[in-house]
C-alpha cells in the first residue's frame, strides 16, 4: 500500500499562507493611565503567591524557559498589581531560553529544549543548544518564591512531602518533580506548605489540569480512578495511581479543600481558576480525522487489501457474533480524495480469537492527538511499504481519544469545576475565574481584546504555543486580564490591564 508521509508541516501548510509570526520581546512596562485611577479595593496585594502547575509556571512550547516564566500570567498580573500596593514577585527562574534541564550535567530527553517554528520547513522543531539549568547541582535555589507553579503537578502532588526530594528523581517510578526539586525549601517540604508558609495576603490557585490532561494527551492510555480511590482517615490514597490516570473527583475535592484552607488560614484572599475542556486546545483539534489523501488507484488497491477484513466482519454478523451496526462501523473503505485514518478502538467487540483486530476508520467524533501528525502515513516497518500508519496499520490507542475516553475526561472535569465553583460561591474572600469559558470562546470563533484577537488555530491563532497545550505569552496576558476582571468584580478593585498585542505569539527560528 502506497501513501504519502503526512507531517505537521503538510497538515498546516495551507493554513499558514500569509502568516506573520511574532518574534520580538514583550513589553512589560506598558503605558497606563494615571495610577490614581486604580485601587486595590478590599484586597491586599502586598504578598501575592501563585500556586499551580505548568500554566502557572509559564510553561510554553514544550518547555520551561526564562522568557516564558517572565511571561507567566502571575508575573504579568504581579507587575500590574504593583500599581495598587503589590510587592515583589520572585520566580524560580531557569538559566536560559533553551528550556532543557541537566541532571548531573547530562541532558534528559524527557526535559528537552523548547520548540520554535521553522518557516522554511513550515513545522516546529526543538531549539538546538546545550541547556544550562542544572536541576540540583549545589542544593535548591534560595527562596521563598512567589510563583509556586510546578510543571507536571497534579492536584495531590502539591501536598506530597516527597515531591521536592532529589532522591526521588531516581526512584522507579519517580516520586519527585525536577522543577520543584530546584526550589523546594527543604527535601521534605510540599508545594502547598511552601506557598501557605509565606502567609500570602493574596493568591491564585490553578490546579487540576493535569488530573485529566495527562490521560488525554496520552490518548487515554491510563485508568479512570473515579470511585475506586481509597479514602482513609489520613485522606485519599494515591499510591496506586499511574502517571496518566484520571484523578477521582471525590479525592480531588478533598485535597483541593485542604489547599484553599491552607492558603486562607492567615486571612488572605484569592482567585480560584477552573479547568478548561481539553477539546478546546489545538493538541486535540489540529489533526483532522480524514488526514489521508489518496488517488483513485491507491484507494482501489487499499480496498482490495481490506476486502478480507471486511468479509470477516460480515461472517461474524452471519454467525451472530457481531451486530450489523458495529460491522458497518468497523468496515474500512477508501475513495479518491481525503480519507479517514484507520485507528485501534478498544471499545469494539474483541474478535481477536477470530483473527480480526479491533480497528475502524476514525470519525469527526474522534480526536487525533497533535503528535500523531508526523506519524500518519509514515511506515511502521521501514522494510514494508504497506505498513503506513493510519492506512495499512491502524493508529495506536495513544494516538486517538475516542468518544468513551472523551466522556470520562469531560465527566471528571465537570466534577472538578463544580468543586472549584462551590468553594468560590461559599466565600466572600474568593473569586472565580472561568477559564473553561474563555478557552471555549477562543476555540469557537476566537476572542477579541480591543487591539486584536486570538483563536485556537495551531500556529496561526496566536493564543497557543507550539506544544498545542500551553498559551503563548499573548495567551497568558489574556488570562492575566481575565483574572484582573474577576478581582475587580469580587473585591471592588480597579486594576490596569495589559495590551496582549505587546506580548509574543508564536516564536520562530
């Protein structure tokens, strides 16, 4: 079977025509109106602490790099809060703009350099160079730090007293996070204890994204722990969780409540930020389900090759082992033009005992992950010209989110957001930021902010960085503005906004 190799560049080339990419540095000192027009309201911003994951840290383009941290939404917010009594905002900055990490002088492919866009190849690629950020050379950085965002953290990680212990980096599985190891106050500290120990007068809490996102970006390779997490007298037991599992919403609610209590214990006020729908980000919306272009001759050849499989399905119907509806769903057929990719689907009836794999062609209801774009059409076996992924060989489970997996994610996300909403509703000291609604708006037509607009288009939309998950600096600036609007609404403040156009969009080579 012959098929073209389809890469990110080929999928995007038509949408990139006429694109003007931004590569300048952001302007943090934006002109503002007379500061006498601004007021902190009932809030005290003198000691602002932000708590969360990569979205709080300023992660972008697949890495944590210095300019990304400087463009983090908390840093943008803190810069504006200084005009109404905000204090110093200290971040655990990495050493460079490459973004990779060194472990004892050695690079680790799991923590590589950031992506940049290559206009010549019309595709993203890692920035070349040796990173200079050592995870734990001579002990941790000296804090305390106001930005307590830790890339990769799930909700329950914030309470772990092993998360900042360098010894845990070599454990199998690892119990520590290298980003937190860099700046934990001690080897037995937790993120939430380090944050709450600063007695913040004001805080933002944005956690829970990775409780579903790791499952989603892995294509649903993980377990849904809803309803099966042991709840002990000491709290939820997460010891049996895999790295890609969905966190039990009940367990999430318990740990989330403990974080809110810890952060408000000294009288601080804050902002709670909810969890967006994963289907609103380019990682799941860029690669079309019908990503295989074929001519009539190739389509005819493929149909002949799949005739035996389709005949086997018909035989299963005749023998009462398969419904006609499912047989029709599983039948594979190609035609000249754009064709749906062939995928594995573990939800299908298992017919492996009869030599029939659980595969079908994708539909518009399936979400193909961004990383599969360079896989579709490439050969699974270099010596077999008929082994093109998504054509002669089905895309694997990790390449696709099928409907049942999407439903599990949506159910958990809705439960997390209900928990977050309830805490905000039950306290006059807490404001809610509905980022889920913001991201949906960016996906469903775009978001206007006065001097410009963004949408969820990969590369072209300006809201999301090249990893397809995290915002660009411009996207983070929009988040900062939305947070300020919530602060004004809840605490009667008047705050100076930033112009998102003064912040970078996609960074190019």
